């Protein structure tokens, strides 16, 4: 069967063989396995502050670049020697299944957080109802898919698997990849 004729379910079955992470589900969307119900619960319990900043992006849309800018602005252009993932943690992935876990409440203010959850899936409510500030980063979907593909492909090759571009493309378009449909949720 040609990969260009795969329907959504067939494309999902084809990509499951090469996913980097075992995916789990949150609010009807595929997420990496280290995003757990416990990490979402911890995130929802966080007391939000008007000085908090959320960097919200679809994966591979400029997240790390924006984190670095925010960190340098916060530190008046000076490097502080603290690892980026420690000073601006990935809030929904803050679990013991992830390599880095941070005490979110103990972060010094003003705090900044990285987040890949779509607007309507944030556990503490819609962003416009919170006191925080949000930086939303959008990137051309053509650039996102190529970056996302090579992210997956690098890890897949290490596992001895070759990632097929056509199958990956179909899954991106269908919203089967982690964090859902780029065209609807962000």
C-alpha cells in the first residue's frame, strides 16, 4: 500500500513502530511517556504569580531559542551557570520519569516555564484567566515538520530503525504525533 493513501489509523499504526518514546495520552492527545498524571496534577497545583512567564510552543517551533532569550533577559545578559532545563523547566514533563525534575514552587521569582500543551489543555485553566504572562512562539509548519522529523530520525537511527518521511508526514498532518494537531491545537 502506498504511504500517500494511508488513512489516519493506518498512519498511526505505521508510526508506532518508530516512535522515540512510548507515548501516553493526556486529554485525548499523544504525549511522551514521561508526562504523567502526577506531573499534570503537580502542574495544576502550582500557585501562579503575575511575574510567571510561560513559553508555549508546539515542539520544534523555537522553544529552546526562546528559553535562552528569556533567561538572558532575566539575567541582564549574564550567564548564570545554571542548566537551562533547571532554570526554565518543561512544566508538564516535570516527573520522576524524566531526566530532570525541579521543585517548581521553589524556583526563584520571576519564574519561567516551558510548555508544549495546547491552549485548551492547560490544567490550570485558559491562559487568559490566569495572572501569568505568555510568550507564544509560532513557526512555519514546513520548518516544524522538518525539524520534528530529524529529531525523531536521529533517535530512531540509534535504535536501528529508519524513519520513513512519508509516514511521518502523514502522521503530522493527521495530528497523530506527540502534542496533537499543529493546525488545530495551537
